[in-house]
């Protein structure tokens, strides 16, 4: 792929004897909105942490815009932003102070910071709370200020772990529309989600990880074609990750229960 914004080469992580992520090879191109799906414990967060320089791989490599995140961390980290599922914010800062702090780390000129911060706060309906302490924010507001903080540096590549969890429907829609627009303008987004509907509606391509391996990769049309049916992503996901068997067992148990 000519313009791989994210490249994983044999990327692996073992925790003691447990192989959490097994030799992943994947390229995500510039401007792509990529959905990373998998059941609990499949290895999504472990992979994202390795890609963002937070967790050292056991073997293999990861590159952001061609820059190896572990060999050249500062240069690679200049290009990326990460919104974890549980953002660690500074409770004694106001939302505005937090954005200003992030902007100072990325050496963003003040006039650019001011206009970008105001625009992002407006998009996420946080303008009125910008001068309140983050400790007074609700969970969803914290999630939104973390997203604003990630976008303030105008990253080339944005990683998000479960970005819509905790957001109300309006904010989730705002985020979906914004991500689509940012990708159309050249940003690359790599997001993990359990919400298959989100992946189905908004992602250009999805990868399904199961027990540390990527077991399916492609556009929705490609996944459906490889399956030979016109199933929903949920059906394909459950079929591939064994959830279908569990569903059948649950039905059987409840049927037996009903019969008694
Ligand atoms: N610090 C750790 N020490 C030991 N094992 C870990 C550690 N972190 C994760 N694991 C294990 O690695 C595997 C992958 O975990 P990971 O958190 O990457 O999964 P996930 O796909 O993000 O799951 P979820 O959807 O539940 O957040 C799991 O089996 C988990 O128990």
C-alpha cells in the first residue's frame, strides 16, 4: 500500500505465557476510517496501546506514516492522538486549561489554538462548561473534552477506544459525522468498538480480531461476499467469533427452562 498511515508488521504481545496479540499484519491507508472489532479480551486495547507507544510489543513493529513508533517515538507521536476508553484527565484543570495544556505540548500557536478550541467546544456543546473544573464534568462530558484534546493537535492518525460509549445519541451522531468529515479531509481513524452498527454504518473497512488474530478483514461488501450471504455485520461477527454457539446454548437453556 503506497500511503500506509498505520502499518503493523508481525506485531505481537505476550503477557507471561499468554499470547494476547499474535503476529498481526495490517495496513490502514491515509484517509481511511478503520473499525477494529472483537469480543471481550480479543486483544483490541493491547493492539492500540502498542500502536500508540504505550505498551512495548514482544515482537514485530508498528509504524505511523512510515515512522516506527518504538524506534522513533517522539516523531511518531507528533503525528497521532489517542482517546482511551477511560480518559485520564486532570480533574483540577478546567476544560479550557486542559485544551491549552495539550496545545502547549504540541507547540500550537496561540491564535490557532484559540480558534480551534472554540470550534471544537462548540461542536461538542461544551462552550458553556469550558471554564468549569473537569472534576465537575459528567462521564460523557469528560469523554467529549478528551476527544477535543485529541483533535486540537490536528493529528494525522487518530486512535479511539470505544469512542461512543458514554455519549448521548446527539453527541454520538456529532462524533460520527465529524470523524467522517475528518477522514474525507485526509485524517486516518482507527477505532475499536463493540457497537457493530457503528462499524457497519461508518467504517470504510473493518478488521475482526479474535484470540489475538485478525480473522476477517475488508469492507462490509467484501465481508458479506466472502460469507456468500447477505448477513449483517452482527451475524458475521457472531459466526466468526463463536458467539452464535453461545446464543444457541442460551436459547436451549431458556427453552428447557420454559418446558419445566
Ligand atoms: N496487563 C495485563 N496482564 C496480563 N494479561 C493482560 C493484561 N492486559 C490484557 N491482558 C490479557 O490480554 C488479552 C487481551 O486483552 P485486551 O485488553 O487487549 O482485550 P480487548 O479486546 O481490548 O477486550 P475488551 O473488549 O474487553 O476491552 C486478554 O486475555 C487479557 O486478559
